[in-house]
C-alpha cells in the first residue's frame, strides 16, 4: 500500500491494550481497555473449524492494515463490528508508514 491508496483505510476499529492488576486473591489479572480509534483496511483471510480439547472451535483469520502506531503489539486486541480480535503478529509495511496486523477471532 502506498500513500496514494490511503482511501482503502475505510473501516473504523478500536485498539485495546492490556493492563495487569491483582485481584482479591493476589492473582494477576489481565484486563483490556480501549486505547484509540483507528482507520483500517479489513481483509478476511480464512476460516476453519476444528476440535480442541473435546470442543468444536471456529477460527477466523482477519488481517487489518493501519497506519504505523507504536502502541500496537502482539498483546493488543482489535474490536470491530462487535467482535474482538487477538493480534498474533505485527508486520511493518514500507518505511514504518503502515502496519499489517494478523489477527484471529475465536468463537
């Protein structure tokens, strides 16, 4: 993607990052909070179904292309269209102009 194709970032997504706290029992708990709202290009890559620990699991892989943002890493989540996606990989595009986020949605 080049700056000429910036119009392809036509979906509004929300970036969520974790914070670690301690519950009443002294256990560490991860909670996610909204960090910012971003424009993105959304690509549905694939979906499959499989059995994991005696339960049927549906996995959808969705890729997001966003402007470069240092707040995004593999611990981040993306919410879009009522769903939450776990970021699995962050790949820079160009000279830190954009980021390709490989995510998955598990039902």
